[in-house]
C-alpha cells in the first residue's frame, strides 16, 4: 500500500459582473496547476458542511444555527520511502 500525505485547500470561485462560468473553471484550474507546480497531485474536490452558530444578538432572538457549504480541493503527495 502506498502512503500519502494530504493537503486540503478551500476554493471559492468568483464571477465578475455578468461573468461566465468558464471563469470559475479557470480559477479552479489555476489552483490545481499551482498545487502541481509545488509537487502536489490533484486528488479531488469535496464539499464540507459547516454549522454556524448565531452570535449574541441571534441567540437573544432565538435564532438557530445556519448551515453553509464550502468546496475544498484535496491534493496528495507520496511519502518518501
């Protein structure tokens, strides 16, 4: 079995006003290529769900937590043998 070390990087694409989705693809491509230049192999893109608890005012108003999802890019590199 090959052992790897992993690196996880958050990814949040952004579109300029009236931009095209291809812009986000290029941003992701750039992140993956940057990782490759630094010796990391692209492994996957995954989504992580986060629970955000209300602050003081929200708690006073009986607000419950909200949930947001964030994309994460996973890279890996073989461990030296």
